[in-house]
C-alpha cells in the first residue's frame, strides 16, 4: 500500500512539474522595432496583406522602398535590380542568388508562365531596344500583379505587371530552385 501511495505522489509531482514548466510560458518571437503589421504594409504596397502572406518578405521590401537606384550598387545607399533581389532572397529565404539578372534566371530559376506566379517568384524583363533578348531587369513578385523592383528612374518601388511598359517588356517568370 505504501508503495502505491509513493507511485501516485511521484506521478502527481511529475505531472505538475510538466504542466507548470511547459504550460505557463509561450515561445516569443522578437521582432525588430521597425517591423510593420499587415495593415500598414497593405497601405504601403497597395494590396491587402493577410496572415497567409509572407509578412517577412513585405517587411524586408519595405526597408528598401525609396532606396535610390545605382548601377552596380549593393546597399541601401544605392542598389540595382539584381542586387535588390539578391539581398532580399538572402535575408528572407536564406538563398544565395547570382549577382546578374541573366545569371539569376539561368542558374537560380526555372522559368514559369505569368499566370503561375506566386509570392516570392522573380519576374524578368528586357527593357532594351529591339527584340527581346536576354533579360536585363528583375523584380520580386508580391501578389495581385504587383512586384517590387529597383527602377533606374525612381529607385526601389512597387509596380504593376499590367502597366503597358511591363506588358511590353515582359520576358518570363522564374521560380527560384
């Protein structure tokens, strides 16, 4: 009988420790002070951002918005389109992409159709004169036709794939491997 009481006491003690150790604290994610919520990001990007969206992608992009364009630039002091994509992919997805637009498409992506674009896919354009050749401009697809990119005239902005300029210069989409 004593043995049974000791076993019950040990069981009760173990369960109470287990419940108090695991049940009272919840894991906390520490967010940067400048982390924006879905409402603010929705206003900033012009699209409704929901819990199903990658809020970290939108926040990282928000940190780059307004950065001036600089050919060959790699930082927030000035960046070009492929460096913007490279930096965001490294930060958000932990992937190292090639430095140039053409290599990002050839070595890091598989081509996809515009209708299959998903959040985080790359969008490629040929903005030169004459026939479409190797793409020379890249951005990151967000949703609802919007994409983030470094425009040579306006810096880092959000544009719409349905704007006549981007319809005319579209090459393909790319899903990063």
